C-alpha cells in the first residue's frame, strides 16, 4: 500500500500549522496530549474507565489488541489510551488517533475482543493515520535540526520520548540524514 499523492507534504503542513497555532516553533517537540486538547479531543486513560487488571488480561489474550481508540460522545471526541504501554508507544498511539480525526476518517468497523468492542478503520486509513501521526510527533524541521546535531534514531527517540521504531521510520522516510550530509560537504 502506498500513501496518496501529496499526502506527506500535507502532513508536514498540518504539523507546522498545529505548532504555529500552539505558539511553538516548527521544529519544537510537542506533548501529544496537549495537541489533542488543542484540537478539542480529550485523552482519557482506559484505567479510569475499567479496572487495569482487565487491560492486562486483554493483553495476555491478544498482545497489542488495544492501543487507543476514539469515541464521539455527544459531539465531543475522546481518545481512550492504554496505560500499560510505554510512554513512547503511548505517544504514537495518541498521535495516530489525532491523525484519524485531522484526516476526517470515519469511525466505522466494530470488532469485539473478549466482549470489549473496538472500532477500527480501513487498512489504507490505518497506514495514513500512522504516517500522519508520526509527522505530528516528528516533523521534518525537528528531524533536520536533530540530524544537524548528529543525532540518529536512537538519540532522537530518547530526546523526544518516542519509540525507536517511530524515530527510525521518520528519520528514513524524510531522508534528513542525506540532506544534512549533502549540505555539509
Ligand atoms: Zn487507527
């Protein structure tokens, strides 16, 4: 599967727009929960809704079955996140949900796992939400600045509290390492 034409550039523009609206420079790190709130979405940790033991139980039944999910209740949007994830993974999951909303994806499919309903989107929309969410967390200007400091994916993950997978994905997708190398010769 591939992203639609112009998708990446649009994601970068949106990441820049959100930062500008929040009064932040284009290369700033963001707290994704604050971004969600800025966009009128409230992040609620799932252990405030159900016993945390049930979340561990679900994890044992199917690992990573529940990352985060968006619910619309009386016109308000809530992102329910999974507190048993690492902070980096939590950021990716929340960014993914924020991206669905910014991309205006419909909450359609409902799957049930152990009696708990989950909404999922279409596979192409899932890919888009992950790419867009990654751009919100790590936009090109931020990665370029990091690459100039000589930081690779591991250092970026540590500095910006994202997963190494996410840092590597964005680092490679944007080609910032090549860009920085080309300018310094
Ligand atoms: Zn999704």
